[in-house]
C-alpha cells in the first residue's frame, strides 16, 4: 500500500474514533441533562449478582429498595400506633394526595393513572424553574423524602408508586434491572394482567411512553430484568396508547394526524390504519414516512417528538408518537413583569457607575 493510501486509512480510522467518542460524550451529556443520571450506572457496574427478591436490593450501589407496607397497612386499618414519626408524616402527606387526586367513582386503571400523572408531572415544586440546593444529604429514594421534597431518584419513584398502589388495594411490585442500575414497577390491574410502569423515565415529560407496558414493549424501551423471578407482563388492554388509539385512513394520513396532536398539545397519540400494513413494501413505505416526518419536525426549541411501532391485541401495526413540550416555563411572565425587572436592573446599574469602568479599563 502506498504512503498516501496508508495515510488516508489512518486519518479515516482517527476520524471514526473521534466520531464514536464524540457521540458517546454527547449521549452521556443528554442523559445527564434529562435527569436520568442513575440510569447510566448500569454501564459502570459490570457483572453483579442479581438477587431474586423485591426488597432490600441496592440500586446503583447506593439506593436501597425498602418495603412501605407498614404505611399502607396503617392507611387501610386506621391504626398508626406502630408507625414512627417519620412514617406518620409520610402517611399524612400520602393521605392528602389521595384526597386530591382519587375520586370515589374511579376504577383501578383510573386510580393508577392518577398516581402516575401526579408523580410524573406534579412532583416538581409548583412548576418551579429554580434550582435549589437541598438542606439535607438524603437521596430522595424513599416516599417520605419524595413527597416532602417533591423530587426523586428512580428508587424513590418506584417505592412511592408502589406505596400508593398498596394503599389503594392494587397489587404492585418494585422491579430492579439485571445490572442493578435502575428500578421501576409492575402493577396488576383488574383484567388480571401485569403491566410495567416506569414513572422515573417519564418524569421529564409525563407522556406515557413507559406507562403500562407489556414485557415486549418494556424490553424495547431498554429495560432488562429477572424474568424468572418477576411475573410476566402480558397486558395490553390498559396500555395508555391502546386506550387512546385511533384508526386513520392509511400511512399518508400520518403527517396530518401528528400535526393535529401537536396543535392540541397531546402528550402522546397512537393510531392503526384502515388500509393495513401487510407487505414488506408497505412496511418500507411506512418506515420512510415516519423517518421523513421526524426529520422535518423532530426537534425544535418548543417540543421534542419520538415514535415507536408496536402491535395491538389484534396483531395490527400501531404507530405511537410521544411529545415533550419545552416552552411552558418561558410563557409564565407577562411583558409588564419583564419590563419591571429590566427597569429595576437598569436603574441600579445607572446609579452605580463603577460597574462600567470595571470592564472598560
């Protein structure tokens, strides 16, 4: 091989290496920015022993899954004599939330959804956009800290969700990943089927992407767990995307369907097709349509869009879209409020002229 050719090969290899490293770094930064820090831990933990148990499992070498049945039992019996002060405070906070979000005429699914919506969209303090340094060293991995501080790591979301389910007489288990890097929930609804729900992974959006998944969909979304120990999740009836699914004419109706969803600020939409996707050519056309649409509108400063293919109970292709809206915080101030703040700053700067000379000399 000539020297120029060798040089070209070497430069190509370097470029590929840089691109791979750059992609890895960018991916890590995006994960951190989204608040999914402990979900990254699985890549650093290596080979770990996966215990066939639900409670007293340590996640990310730091957070322990703890039972809260003493709280749910006290709620159902009305006897708090065996609770310590911390558990009593947890119970009081949980009771207030149940009064707020649960109605007498709700069925099991509606109760579960109400808790999911509270945890994924209502935990962050009154829509606060300020970053506040915690006054304790606790990790928000338990219901007491989660409900009091209104923030959580994955174990906090999972154990708090399970506590609410048990208080509402809905069977629920905390699941841990095979790498002990993450945790979420399995919930059994009134159709007799189990469903996976991961409030933590939906905590930035509340868009139902990880709500009431069957095993296949849960695996698709990157979850791995001890399937020999935890019950199989086969339910589809109460998958949120199934409950809102609409039938549209064909794949060429997808763009309008998606734009209408964005216009209405839906968290998620799903559809099947009157003209079925039945051949490899149909599949190729559908994939191309989705890819082109996402390339055209997939990322703005107002929202993010992502899609997922699955099948419904009839085995038909179902297309799901998820939207994360990012422009809400910027719309909270009026023009009058902005002007008042700007004027206050300008008046002080004019009064203290030394500020200008500090940077001009």
